[in-house]
């Protein structure tokens, strides 16, 4: 029994080292350029050991992406004053969009591969969430805030979870386009807020 427990502990340590190494390589090289061989070397693990834990580079990247996304959103949540709903929504939208642009791992959300697989994984997870909450992919705390705003009558009736979630996708897609001035982005976000929130 002690041996089995030790084996599980060693595997957990190896997995943690692997995720850390993979994050470093993906953040530096991007998904397409990163290789399992390089990740294994950085982690100090045999290539075969990598495949024992994650059968493919895609599955390893999904694990890294989810961890990076959760850590980033938690950090953003802690920096925002949530007592002002409109301002908080705008700040969260802006910060998560900027993170997606600046972080090479999170930026893969917009790619064909592995972006399509990442988006599908998040959509599948959202469908399995309580009441099929499509906002789950935007962060648990944010999803809870939206539900509270809805209960408080702050959001307009037509501001569904699906619409709010897809607005994040739309804004992120526009944000990566060249030639979009910051004033234009602000104007667009302000217009979105007018449609989402009841007039004060």
C-alpha cells in the first residue's frame, strides 16, 4: 500500500513538473512550434513518460491552457471593484481580452488548431455545468456575478448568458485586428454596456 501511494505521489510530481515545463515551452514557442521532445527535456522526463500522462500534444496543451486561463481570470477578478456592475463588466471584458492578446498560450483561443479544440472543450464543459450555464467558460466568479446582477434586475431581460458569452468572443476577435483604434474599441464596449444593463 505504501508503495502504491508513493507511486501516485511520484506521478503527481511528474505531472506538475510536466505542466510547468509545457507552459514554459508553449508560452515561448506557441503551440505549433512546440515539441513534445523539447517539453520532455525541460521537464526532465522521458518522452515516453510524457505520453503516459498525456496521449497527445493537444491533450497536454488543453491541460496547460485550462490552468493558465483559470490562474489569469482569478488574478483579474482580484483586481476589479465589483461593487460597480457596469464598470466591473467593462474592466473584466477589457482585461480578459488583453490577456488573450498578450499571452501566447491564451492567444491560441483564436487559432484554428488548437483553438477549435480548446473552444469545443470549453463549450462541452459549459453544457455539463449546472443549468447548461454557457458563462462557465468565462470564469466561475464572473458567471456568479452575472446571475446576481440578473436577480437584482440590473441586467436587461434580453441579456442572456449565451449573448454575454458570445460578446466576449466577438470583442476578442475584433481586438486582434490591426488598425482598430482604442477609442473605437471603447465606443463599441460602451454600446454593448448600454444593451446589457438597465439605465441607471
